[in-house]
């Protein structure tokens, strides 16, 4: 078996295993993360507060008083974000794998910019907690080419059971700006089991072109598993039924900080591709909004 396919299978099975484990983190006290205007960050248990100040109990510092006029942002931390005394910030790119979406929605007012191999650009924004809209382009005009590929990315999501099971639907529709072209794209439906740090998604997509929707679906099976504060394992895979053993599998790693995610991956065809092990993927995601 090709190394890419072996690692892909490992990631998918590891994700499934992690989803069904009983992982208990955190504590009963309310923990808050406070960013001050001078750039300091304090995380601790809220003891008291009033209109002028808040009082936190911070490990290694004891009780810390912070004036409200000096607070840039204050955020309540979910219990499962504190692991062995360390804050695990939210996944900055939780709603997609390398490119394929899952059924988890963007929060209202939040969004991200995604760039892949410099040329492919996407922006997505949460209009509400259950609906996001996005778009993208390949800036061919920078090379003197008049035809520019553009697309839109609407997506609707529904949390059937919060942090356990989501369903969603959306589309990728586009064409060429600068020349006459037909509208082409993909309509899809997805279901996701798990939360923003570890999940598994199964989706069906139907191609659109020439005013018609295809009758043969494209099957997507993707998984994400957070293995540390900054590291995720990702697998994004596509299968074409009625075509024998056909499709593409992938594996990769996401490295992230609180405000940046970088994806490294390798895509490999299921059928024999000769000496080609895989096609590399390099993407960067920058979240924005609150």
C-alpha cells in the first residue's frame, strides 16, 4: 500500500477512536482569559468584579487586580480548554480540512482568509451562527491574463447535538470573469461527528455544469485530530463510485497559533500513478473577527 494511503487510514481510524473516548478536562471554577491594552495576558479564576475592576486568582501570581479601563478583551474559557494547566486556544480553522468543508459553522461575526500556494485565495464570513458566505479567486490578471477564475461559497449548518453531531449543505459555484463562460460548480451535503478539535465528516457532492446537475456523486470522507496545543492531523479524501478504484486520498499536519494556521499535506491518487507519490499542499489561514 502507498505510504500516503497507509497514513490516511491511520488518521481516519485514530480520529474515530478519539471521538469515542471519554476525555474529561478542566475544573468546576469559572476561568477567564484577560488581555490588557499593554499586551499582557492573564488567565485565572474570577473571584470578584465590579464596574471598575476585576479580581483574578492566577496560578504563580496569586490574586491580580485589573482595572477595566486597561482591559482589551475578556473571555470565559470553557473547562475543556484547560489541559494540565495549559490553555488550548480554539482551532483557528475548525470549519474546513485542507479545502473540503465540514458541517461545523462559523460563528457570527467571525471569518478567515485562506491562501493556498499563493494563487488560490478564499475568504469566508459568518453572517449568523448557521450561515456563512465566502468567495475566492485566482488573480490571473497579475500575469496579464484577462480571464480570472472566481467562485462563491455559501454554506448552511445545523448543530443537531452541540459538539457531537452537525449537518450542513452548501455550494461552490463559479466561472471566468473577463470572458464568456458557463456557471459551473458543486452542490454538497455533509454530516460531521465530533467537535472542533476532533471530528470525522462524510459528504456527498454533485457537480453542476451546462445547466445540469450530475447524477453520480463525489464522496468525501475527511477527519481532523488535535494531538497537541498547536498540532492537528488532517486527512481529506475523495471517492468516485461507479469508476472502479478511483479517487484521491491525503494526509497532512496543521500547525497553528491562536491567530494563524499553516497546513502541510500530500495528496495521492488511488489508482496507479507511476512513480508519483503525491502532490504537495501548502495553505495558510488567518482568522479575523470576534
